[in-house]
C-alpha cells in the first residue's frame, strides 16, 4: 500500500518516460533510457552517390523503441530527439555553411498522416529549423505514392522498387543551394536517395545532405 501511494505521489509530481513508461524526473525521457542509447561516434557518416547522411545514434535497443514510440503516438518525443540531433549537428565539423541551408522533412503520404495524425519528420524538421533559425519548407516535395512500410521489406531490391517514383517536386522558388533533409531513421538509404534524385532531377546543382536520429546497419 505504501509503495502504491508512493508511486501515485511520484506520478503526481513527476512525468512518465515516453519510452519505458516508468516514472521519471526528466521531462520526456528517463536517465536509464537515455544512458542506454548508443551514439554512432565514428560511423555517423554514410556517403551515397546522391547525398551524404549524418546519423546520431545506433538504431537498436531503447533508441529503436523510442523512435517506434515517436511514430506511434508519442509525438512529444520529436521535441526530445530534435534537441539531440541539434547537439549532434553542432558537433559535426564538416557541415555546410549554415547561412545557405534550407531544411526539409522526408514527407509522408497523406493517408499515413491521416492514420497517425502527424508526420514525425515534419515535427523533427520544424523543431530543428526553429531552434537553429534555418529556413524551413514542406512545400518543395510531396509523397504521391503510398508505399509499403520499409521495415516490412527485408531485401534492398524490394525497398528500392517500393520507393521508386514515390515523390514529386512541387513548384517552389528555390533560392538555397544546400538542402538538409531530416528523417527519423536511415536503414538502407533507399528513401533518402530516391528523394535526393527526385530533387536533383528538377534542380540541378543543389547540394543535398541528410540528417537522421539513428541509422541501422543495412546498407
Ligand atoms: Zn525510460
């Protein structure tokens, strides 16, 4: 009984971790979850022919659960992970000149937004651009094809076919030469590469960079 009352008291005065659901003194994510995240350190850069992608953490364990929670209702986590990728971005020595940077999210299909109520990449990209005072738009490109969820496809070829021609560039007065695309995870890179190809087909000469919370090891 004492334990139960103590937990109720704690719940009243503390928040609940958005990843493990335990009572936490931290705002959104408890210290136990936070300490279990694995940063990618020296393997944070992945270079594709279409773009270079920077990823802060390793997509497994608690961080994987946190990203899954972000995608399935706990949209407040966008604020937490937004802060983490800002700190990570600030630590990257070779990043491009911030004065000429346009921030865009990887767009979701409108049916997915309707199901989920939001697009997690939009929330992340908005938080990132607002805090760092970068120009932001979600009007440059749209997702016109309702693709299968990439994590349901094991093989790289299936992922490439699934995402092919999924995006369409909209009429946009593009002044910036450097575009930073923000997404939650990088796995095979198929989505970011297809998005980058679609933009480059319309706007030659733009430099594209990717930034994700985490990346897996499927390349
Ligand atoms: Zn936790």
